[in-house]
């Protein structure tokens, strides 16, 4: 019997790599026939997921492919051989002669998609993403949060749902992943599908395929705000998001430190590129100052003073918030109870104010600017 730490998408891909497709004389992975990152979901989530279901989508040249049935049977046998006979295997087939739905028409029930970005790591972007999502939910909005950092997912821990295992629900003939709900936010992360103690060693194509599946094959439903916690810097993940979703706007997180501000400029430039053209909704200055708990009126500008404010003025974009650095922010994130869950604190109120500012700039953006087009459309 498999457990959640031993059965994961890469193990399925390794099994599929042992199956040769007669049409190319290469294995299924080399033949680029695995259309989506395989998913692993518990069959009995209420009982702790004792048995597991594996879903694989194989892409064939056409629906009259003479090797289709034999390849599907071989793939199913390989998965059971490598992953256990008690695993339930579902293999779906798609065909190049019948293309998939057009990108950009996904998530019809989502009103606004907000990318939270940073030019560099370590500036608290994921902390801001989590607290922004929770604060928007506390204001009464329907909110979803996707942890798009495939190689360093942090949201399961921040939301105190590390042991959660999303399961699939059949809706209109499709098996859709049900997001985990916590603090009023619908949440999905690749961290739910990989072992937390093992490094995620995936090639770029595998990572982007997994990300697309978390977007397209999940039951996000009706949302007012869909928050994307993006990886630091610029990467294939960002390009995949821009080619898949019409992003309403981006917010850039930085500290006041000059080296962080230099990287924040690169993030702003990426979204403002004429081929991308995603509006910058504003800057968020995180770790704006340090306030010790025993001296709540004191402010120590350990990373510099108002660097983001100056950058926002220079680039003519709003400064949405200045979030102070207090020990409780780190502690609450590690404990799985983000600061925005406690509105009676200084930081909790700061994130509520941020959420209100985001609502304002999004409404203004939607009134004044046309809908964003996906890259390549």
C-alpha cells in the first residue's frame, strides 16, 4: 500500500519512461506524449487516503492511432508495476488532431487575477501573498490562492495544512482537483502533491505542465480575486502564467534595501514589456521598519527608509502599503496562522489596509484600461 510520501508525480513519470511507443520507437516521456503532469489523489480522503488514484493524460497523433490501445495498456501496467498493484490508474487520451481548449479562456468564473511578484527572494513575497488573500477574504470577497513556486512551495505550511491531500471531484464529466479551504481562501500548491522532505527535481517542462494542471484542472469556481504567488525573479513559470491566464495586474513586493529595489525594477520591466503589457497595480514595501514588541512606538529603519516610496514616485505607480517588520509576522507564518487572521494587531490591520488598497486599484484599473491579453494571443 502506498502512502503520500512515496507516491508522487515524478514516480509516475519514471514509470511512463519505461514504456516504448511503437510510433516513434521512443518512450512516452521522450515522445512528449504525457500531456499533463500526472496527479495523485486519495480515494478515501475521509479515511486518511488509504488507497490512491493516479490520473495520466496521454497525447496521441490522432484518434485512429493503431498503437493506442496497446500503449494505454502498457502504461497502466507500468504504473502498477512501479507504484503498487493497489493503485487505481485512470488514463485519458487526447489527440493532436483535436486541439485542447484555447488558452486564455480558462477560469471563466474568476473576475480578477493578481500576480504577486518580487525581483529577488527573501523579501517576504509569500508572506504578503498569504496575508493579502486572507485579508481579502475577511473583507467578504471570494478568494483563491495558487502557490506557483513549483520548486519551493511554502503555502501549505503557512496555512497550516501540510498534511492536506486534495482529492478529485467529477464535475460535468471532468475530474477536477478540489482546492483546500482555509481561512476563507481556496488554496492549491504543488506542495500538496510532493514529499515535503524531498527536493523537487523536475525539468522545466514537467514543472510548467504541473502548474497548468493546477490552474485548468481544479474546481476554482466563482472567485472575486485569484492570487498567484509567483517565484522570485523571472522564469519559465512566469512565462507559463502569462501564456495561460489574462492577468488583471501585478503587485511588486520589495524591501527598502537598494539591492532589492534594483531587482524590483526588473520585475516591473518584465510586466511592462510591450509583449506582456500587464498593468502594475502598485508596490508593497515589506520590512519597511522594525518595531520591537516592547517598544511599539519605535521604528528602526534597518533596511533603509522609504526606498519603495521613492521608487513608486519615480515610476509613477502607487505605493499600496508599508508593512513593518515585527517578530510576530515570522512566528505566525511558521505556526500556520498568518498575521491577517488577527485584525486587532498592527500587522493584521496593515494587511487589511493593503487589501482595501488592492481593491481600489483593481477597480480603477478595470474602469480605465482594457482587459489584459495573454502573451502570444
